[in-house]
């Protein structure tokens, strides 16, 4: 069989609406997309290989240009044929949910991989390794799927007028959207509808997953990120509905927030992050019955709340958040507002279950800048930006570094430099590499381990930079003063 005929059979056999009676119709739909001349043959019978062959056929037949955006749009149109309609998918998801929440997410996750919405081939190219630090084992990843984002560009995008369609990449209008130059194709994209706080929200997977079953929960309404009581309530409600997942929210301010502040959304999935394993350094009393609280031994200033009563947990989280929103301590450069009235404080909350209890981690954030630290006082400082300069968002707060693709090749050149070989090491790594050379006995056998460990230590420093109360005498005393101020 030709690649076209093989793909027709894939469509018929898939969970899509098509049956054998639709074979001619499906065949003609594909011909309309790729052209009627002889199809390019696939390298194997895998679905991705068949789609690759059909995309090449379309280029060969002049149906599309050879640009990557055109190829992606067509590939997703083809994968749309093997994907159930949104109404059918939602019905199947909630039918399986009656068996168990895990059965429902397993179905949706596997479908999202099979139809190539989750870009498994691109994700497989990412580099990942553990790094032992003073705060336990951190997770280091070098992401090869998406370009590095500039924090200033993220902040500027938040204030740009948005009158296009879809308004942003998190809007529900992306479901089935063809795509265009500069905007990703979403023909094979599907969203599960769920109810949070009496309103409709969407649940989808991330195309470029940063961890296992990386999920996004998005507001049906396009409105800016905000952290308030409803946020804590929604996070705990998601964990109640999907108890095998964690879920958290990026902060709602530039510099300390995520890359998309214009649309209310959360992230979650099936992954145990380093912060979730971190112990309590000391317990505290917030005066909320049924809630155990403590300061987490973690580089970013985090208060952990544990209990079975979600209302009590929400009350405790609101108490922390409201106190922090107006709290200043000049002795450690903590300021809730600057003289022009600009707000600088918010929190990054994360919810998950531990046995019968719910856990709500509340991370304190401050997005001030200064002459000394123009990118952010509590942001990666200049001396570590050769490794990481982007915002420290939810995933990294929890101990998983998302480092830029450039490092894959740059670190190889650093290794060559350390070994005294001819290299093209970037100048921004010079001081760091010299320090590594002076403090380590470098050999061909250990150079990669030395560099990886050093990257891990830089990431630990990055998190420490982002922590508002440092783990020194002054910082611990300042944290204690804030705890006192809560009550």
C-alpha cells in the first residue's frame, strides 16, 4: 500500500468518527490536502512517518510551500483526521472518569501523543540530568523545542492590545485552529471542559511538555492572570477532581511570573518535583484550625500548608497572600510598593495531595528592580545569566530548570576549554569556566560530570537569587518577622 492508503487505514482504525464506509471520503479529503500525484513513500508504518511522507508529497505537488510553518499546519490537518471531535472526546473522557480520574487522563494523554499534539519527537531531543545541591537533587533540562524568551519582551507583551483571533495561544478558540505564519497550528488540538468555581475552564496538555503529563488549565474567558482567594480555591478543586496530579499557578506580575500573563491559567501534571520532597525547616502557627504550617527548606521563600479541610487551607493561604501583598522590610530590600504606587508583591501557589491530606505551598515573590539589579532584585543576577536569564516561573520555582537550547552546544565548548582543546567558547562563560578550572581536576572522563554539577549549582544560585528571604541570619530573622506580621 502507498503511504496515502496506509494513512487512510490509520484514520479508519483510529478513535476518529470515520468508519470503513467513509474510506473513499477520507481518501479524497487527503488528496485535497496533499495533491493527486504519486505520494512519497514513508520510511516505516508509524503514523508520524506516514504524515511526514504526505507532507513531503504536498510540497512535491506544490500544494504547500516548504516552510516549516506550512509543513506544521498540514501535518496537524492530517492528524486532525485521526482525532475525535471535541464533543465526542469530552464524552469519552468523562465516561472514563467514572471508572477513575487516572483512567480519564490516561486516555486523553495517550490520544494527545498519538495524534502528535504532544510533540514527542521534539521532546525526546531535550537534555535532562539530575544535580545534587545543598537543597537536594534538582532537575536540569536543556529545552531544544522552544526559543529562549526575554523577560522584558514578556512584560511588554502583557500590555499590547490584543484584537486578533485567537486572542492568545491559551484561548479556547485555538481548538481546531488552522494556524498561520508566526502562530502555531492547532487543527488536532482538543480541550476537556470542566467546572471550577461555577465557571467553565479547559484542560489540555502542553505540546512541548516540560515534565510528565504536563497539563494546562485555562479560563474560558480571556482575562489577565490574578492570584486571589478564587485561585487557591480553584487549585484545590482541580486536585480534588484529579488527585493524581499537582497543579500550580504562575505569579501574576512580570519578572516573577510566567511567559503568558494575559490569560488566566494554571499548570499541572504527574510529576513529583524537588520542592515537593523538601522538608519543613521549622513549623509555624498561622492561627487557622485544622492547618499545619511550616517554612520549607528551599531556596525560594515558601510556606507549606497541610490539612484535609480545603476551606481552612484556603483561609490560611489568603491570610499569607494578603499579608505579603502589603508587607515591606527595607533591611532585606523587600518592598510591597515603590514610591510611584506600583505593586511588587504576589505569590506562586502549588497544590497537591499527600495521602488523605491536601498540600498547598505558597511561595513569596517580589518583582522589584534596582540600579544594581535592573533585571530584578529577586531574579537571576547578572553573574549567572550566562546560564539562565529568563523569568523563574512555576516549574523552576519547584526545582526543575528549563534552560535555553543554546546551552547544548555552548557547554560542549566549555568542556573543550576545560580540557585545553581548541574551542569556540562564548565569552560570557569565561569567568565561570576559569573558576571551574581552578577548583577541579579536569579529565576527559569527568569533564561532563563537572560541568553538569556546576550547572546544577548555578541553578541553585538562581533560585536563591529569586528567594526573598535568604538562608542566612539576616534572611531567617526577616522571614520570622514576616510570619509574626501575618498574625
